């Protein structure tokens, strides 16, 4: 997820672009850059790292001009560097982009054969070359953009600057947001509203497939067929900070709701696993060691079921903080699979150090391009969840599970255990997942009263079986880390071996019981709890009279495939923890004693 901005009008563009980018830095901060057109010449300034670096560059060498574009990057293709920083240029065309061009490699090959020379590793740069080539063949600016978009597959919010045309910017949108702000004799472009609120509250949102011609007088919108369409000008109310959180009360809730999009981005263009950033060829497969911490460790536990049942490869799971102390049987025949949102967790990195010393191949699942973990890995399967700001991990967790699922399918095909037809069925199940998560998110409205009632509890139990037991652990972790209520996740079958002594009417017990192979046994555990006065909150994927008869409350999520049910079950647990924490007045995004990335052992 990146932040893009544009400006055309009567004021100096550079300071406005910089200020707007500052409001979008939450969308990514791997690199930044702006381009300004002045007296027929485009000047570009770019830097690796945060916006502050760009500010220093501009302080030393300003960019005069009243039309320009800017970008703050969250890297998806190509490591964070000045070369890969946007804006990207080809001839007279300069472009900034938020999104993923799925077919960029084949377009890059086509353009290279036609003589294009590329500087960067990014997918975005090919777009500048596409448009410039059409411009050079005599097309006008708008037509060159429209025709180029027909060759592109994927998601994009694009802003184009043409060195030969100081009167307009061209914008284009497909499944990634872009908003145009109307000023007096000036017009603003941004990925998100916060970047506009200092200048205007009159905005127009582009729809998918639309292209816009932006001048100092305003915006003209064309649909996919090139026909002019009317787009409403909306008045924005509310404060900028709320807008930065997209109107959500805090980042955690925003990120919980971003999961359908994050899942789509994570598997977009990878279902064939060709572009999966994981070279499965030559990967040693005697056994897999999955190592992680916290929520990522819960993902690893679910991943064990996927790797063993889909790919048929033994998978051991360890906490990063424990792995190196148990003298693991890891060697050159092993694959070490660290999972980390930040890629900076010291315990996980320490496990990687040991793995490398033992000559194991390291392929990681990570959410931050070029993080320490990425740089220490032989291969990286990036989740594309976008920056996860809230300390409590949610969208990174669900995309880690999606990545493990894809990885298991790829390994299953590699080892020959998985027939193509079965792999196709499994990938089709994944395509249904974003919608299932979207449906599960609708439970948010039903949780307010229940959460208020449960927020005074001092202890919670979360129970699950099999592949869903790790989700019981995850639900407990979500609750304890943001509401400070003690909570434990347990295998449902373990209750009778001790923990059932804890049950009384003050103890809420969340029981995960989708209609899967474990249903009847888990229903039995639910009844054991209920018969001892426990308050059961059942989470299921199919209404059932027996559950209704025994549970205090039933939360029903959409039915998903066996391996993907954990992701859908996690949604109400995330929402419940969030809602309870709000009732308890804790700082949901920055809970006490915690940090987003634990860089100490
Ligand atoms: C999860 O909500 C916590 N914030 C924490 O357990 C986290 O998952 C853990 O510290 C691992 O972080 P990583 O994924 O960045 O390695």
C-alpha cells in the first residue's frame, strides 16, 4: 500500500506535495519522491527511507513549478531503494503508482524487445514506458494513457505527468483508491482524504476503470469506453486524523476490515505460484521447521496442518525464543520457514542464524520488503497486507495463513502428492475467501452488547480442536494483549484433564466449533462447560439446535473449506477483543508494555 499525490494550480507544487505525502506516510515509508514540471522541464527528487530524507534533499535543492506528483512507498516489487523509489520516468512521462501490476514481467519483456531500458526492479516503471511509447507514436496524452491501461492487468491508482503538457495531470483507477480535491484555481490528487483536508473538503472519488483529466479548473472523468461521466463532488466532514484511520475508531479495527483486500493482494498473481517469490525448485524437503513468535507462531501451528496434509511433508513448529535451545535436528536437508510480520523479531532472527549455521535453506513469510529477515533468507514469500500499524496483528495473521496455504499447494505439486485437479480445487477455495471474510466482518454490529457485558470478566477460556486449536490460542492472545483480561487458549479435548476445574458462571468460554470432522466431540466439550455453569460463546459456521440449546451466545460465520476455516473463525475473535478493549478504555493500537516489533531477545 503506497501513498500517491498530485497538484496543479497557482501555488508552488513541491511544498504542497510534501505536506500531503506526510499525511499519507502511514501507507508506507520505504522510500519517497516528487516530480515537478517547470518551464518545459521535469525535475525529480527521490530518496530511500522516510519522507524526512526527501525533505532534507528539497531543502538543499528546491523544485520550482506549479504542477507535480509525489509518492511514499510500501515496497511490493523491488527492494526499498532510491532507484526503486517513485516517481518513475520514461522520456516525457513521469508516473506514481499504488497497487500491483500482475503482468509487469511480460510487458517488461515486450518493451525491452522494443528497445526500452529499465532502471528499476519495480512493476510501475513499465507503465511510464508504455505511455511514453504511445506518446512518441503520436497519441495525445489522455489517449496514450487510456490505451496503455488496456494492456495492464492488476490493481492501480496512477497519476501521470507529461513534460510536454503543463496544463494537465492524468489519473487512472482500478481497485486502489484515488480521490481528487477541488480548490479555487487549483486541484489536488491523493490516495486518501487526509492528504487533501488542509486545502479542500470538496472531493470526487474515481471509480474502477475510470480515467481523469485534472487541470487547475478541476476534473473531467471518462469511463472505460472513453465516454465522459459525471462524478459527484462530495463535502468531507470530520477531522483529518479520523480520515487517516478511514473513519475507524483506531487502526486495529481498520486493519481487521482491510483483510479481504489484503488476502486478495497476497494471492493476486500467485495462484499459479509462478510469481510467488518462492523458488520451490531445489528446496530441500526432508522436513520443514516453521519458526515464529506470538501471532505468527499461531499461524505456524495452522500451517503445520496445511504442510503435512496438503504437501505431505513433516513440519515441526517452534517458538523463535525456544528453537535454538532444544538442539533441533536441522541440517542441509531441512527447510527453515520463519514467519514474521515485521521481519525484525529478534527471537525469530536468532532461529534463522542457527538454521543458516546448519546449512538449512531459509524461505521466509514476511510482510516487510527488505526487512532483516528478508535479507537473511534465501527466498521470501511476501504477504501483501500493507503496513500493519496496530500492535495487535490481524491482517498480517490472515495473510500469513493464506501464504502458508499457497506454499503448501506449491510444495504439494512439487512433491507430486497433489494432482493438478486437486490443486485447482484448493486454489478455487482460496478465491472464495475474501468474500467469506467480508461476510464474517458483518458480525461487528452484533458484538457491542455482548462485549460490554463480558468486559468485566477477569478470565476467559478459548477452546478449539485440530486445525482450529491455534485459533483458540490466537483469540486468547488478541484479548489479553489489548484488553489486559487474562485469557487462555486450550485444546477442547484437554478440558477434562484439569482446566474444567476453572469453570463457573463468571468464566466466559469461547468455543470454536465449525461443522467439521471435530464437531461432535467439540459439541460434547461445550456441553461439559455449560453443565458446570460456564458462559459459552459458540463460534460456528452452521446453525445447529444442539449448539443453540447449550450456548449463551452463538456467532455464525460463513462456511469455508477445511484449511481456510481458521481464517474465517479468527474474524469474530478479533472483533470481540477489539470491542471488549474499547469498553475497558485501553489503548487498543498501542497497549501497555508492548511494541509492534520486538527487536530484543
Ligand atoms: C500479535 O498480536 C503480537 N503483536 C505479537 O505476538 C507478534 O505477533 C509477535 O511479536 C511477532 O511479531 P512478528 O510477526 O513481527 O515477528
